[in-house]
C-alpha cells in the first residue's frame, strides 16, 4: 500500500487501495449536507440519502483502523445526532468536541439562536487500547496562573508544569479571508485543529487517513508533525491545490525534494 498520497477519486470507489488494520487515525470532514458547492453534487443530497451515504462510507473506513486506532468526524448539529448514534453501534465514543468558530456578534438569526459551532466526534476502536498522547497537546499555564497555584496541594503536580487538558470546547477562530493559510475552498479547517487531533491521536511516523481532503489540511498537519498521510479528494482542482500546498509546506520545512 502506498503512503503519502492523495487520490483524486471518489473515496468509496478507491477505498480498496487502503489495507485493513493499517491506519492509526482517521480524520473525516465529509460534506455536511448543507448544500455547499464543492464543484460536485456531494453536498446536495436530501436528508435520507445524505444519511445513507454517510453510513456507507463510515462502514467502509472503520475496518481500515488498527485496534489502537481512533476516528474523528466533523459534523454540524443538523446531522450529528443520527451519525453519532450510528458510529456508536460500532465504536466507543470518547468525546463530543464543540468547535467554537469564534464567529463575531453581528446581526445573525432573528427567530432562533445563531449557530456558531461545529461538532467533532472522537471515537476509538478499543477503549482499552487506543493511542492518546495528552502531554503533546497540553496548554501551558501562564506565569501568573502558576504563581496563583502555589498552595501546597498544587506543588509538584505534573499538570501545573506541563499545562492543562484542552477540554472539549475548542475556541479556535475559523480561517478569515485574509489569513495566510486561507485557500480557495468553502469549508477549509484551521491547521490548529488538525495539529491537536494528529499530535494526540497518531503516534510519530504513524499513518493518518482523510477520506475527504478538501484543501489537504490533514496532509499538511501530518507533514509538519512527522506523520504519514493518505486520502481522497473528488474535485480535480482541489487535488491540484493540495499538491501545491504540500510542495510549499515542504519547501518551508526545508525538505530535500530530491530524496
Ligand atoms: C468539508 S470538505 C473538507 C475540507 C478539509 N477538511 C479542509 O480542511 O480543507 C469535504 C470535501 O470532500 C470532497 N468530497 C465529497 N465527496 C467525496 C467523495 N465521495 N470522495 C472524495 N472526496 C469527496 C469535497 O469535494 C470537499 O472538498
């Protein structure tokens, strides 16, 4: 099986290119069923068809995971109850992470509360065996907080030195139009989110599988964090965009492109 490759292909058609029990981490950010334009019809299915399609690809990717593997899926509230319930019949659910996109308060809905979050499900194949490295993603305390916790019950506590668990509400700004990492894609995810997922849930030199690469954020994070990647993207233009993004990242990291 090849590694560090993204196939410009429907993931359901290409899934046999990936060996069973070979993947450390799946990160999936499928079309949300909200009618976004990805240059194809993938986000235009009706409620029932959208759910059935999700169940099909989920069934196809789970066998690819090692026993120690984890699966993260990005969703919105519109479909997360059904899709989480479905995955829970096959895997152990560990977290529902709320990604607060830090949407500024400007007008918004007038007949209900404005929706400003995405939902990320975190599942493990085996609750006792899944890989998780909390220390790599702890958030350091600032000096003032550390100082405020000098009471004897805190002295010598590992978490005070290493930082705290990021918890399950992640307040990370969505990518603005002017942001340096911005690519031409309607639902590009911030690298900061992928870094946190990959560092905590895939060992160094392990293999991350993203069935819906979009702009290749998962691949970029894998490269930056010394992990391998594999994945699919249906849209030819996005696939070319990913190739360029990977080339640029490797240049920035001073990779020897001739190796
Ligand atoms: C939500 S976006 C992923 C965005 C990505 N996480 C990023 O940070 O750029 C979903 C992507 O899946 C692609 N896609 C939709 N159906 C697909 C399929 N059957 N196989 C492979 N890719 C597909 C779309 O073209 C779109 O780019």
